[in-house]
C-alpha cells in the first residue's frame, strides 16, 4: 500500500525567506503527484500537478520537483509571505485514487 | 472556470440518523470520487464511481455508506446510520474522460455527528 510522508510536520519562518517542503512516497508506480494548500477548516486548493514523466513544475513563486525513482518530491516557496500560511498537502495518484500525506503546517511570521 | 460544488457546507446530525452529502461534479466529467478527512488526520480515499457503478472502494467504505448518481448532474454520498466517528470533512472530486488521473476537488462538507 502506498504511504506518503511529509517532513517537517510544522514549519515557522520569517517573511521573505525561501523554504522547502518535503514529501516522500513508498511506491514509485504513480501517475502524478499533486501539491495542495488547505486553510484551516477549508477545502483543498490545487497548487501544482506533476505528471510522472515530468521533473518539475512552476507556478509563480512555487516550484515543485519530482524524483519518481527515489520516491521524493519537494515544494519550494520563494520569498514567503504571511498569506502563504496554511497546511500544504502532498498527494500521489496511483491511477484510481490519491494517497495523501499528513501535511506540513506553515506559518510565515510578518 | 468550472468547479466541483458541494452542499451543504456544514451539517450537524444526531448519531444514528441518515445523512446525504451532495456533490455537483464538473459537467463533462465521468469519474467521481469521495474522500474524507477526520480532524487532524490525513485525507483518505473512500470510493470511486464510473459508469453508474463503484469502480474501487477502501476498507472505510462499509455497508453504512452508499453512493449514487441520481441524475445527470448530482453525485451523492449517503451514510445510513451515522456514528460519532463519521464526523469529518467529506470531499468530492471528479475527473474528465480524457485525463482520469487528474482530479478536481470540491470545497468539502463538514459533518458533525453528535
């Protein structure tokens, strides 16, 4: 069974810093990997989706990488802002369903 | 841009009552999913649905749960006799026919069972 782990569980940084969130998964047979943002008590906002054949995707200040063979992905956030404070979820798609990690709770301090 | 919508946004019910959670997938999508997230825990897959039948379900999706596409637009999750541990956020998702591996998530329904 696919297991998805995210490290760290929580992260607090001062505004303006660049940061990296990590995601690892146990089974490399995936279709794609997606990073989501979740605000407290809210739904899932898709940030970036990387297909299994891709190495990275970029959207604005966000860059996600994928190393399928080693079962790892990173989400890089440049020049962090207080509005980036949220929980970031990594999810891998095996074709029929997504397996989610427990998330990294990010706090950006003004 | 088309979105998956879910109603209600919040529901409170008494233990043992039946609840129906509703989802309107994106109009041309053919694959539908339900996930749940118990407070503080991972988002977990419940069930996937295609061509008017369940295509895959997890061990969580027991006989208390059922799904239905009663018309051309709605996709519902029914919990027959709710338990306290059913309290969670329930997310609906859908996929287009040409890109089944891409799922679009709704905003969720927060269910509280008292």
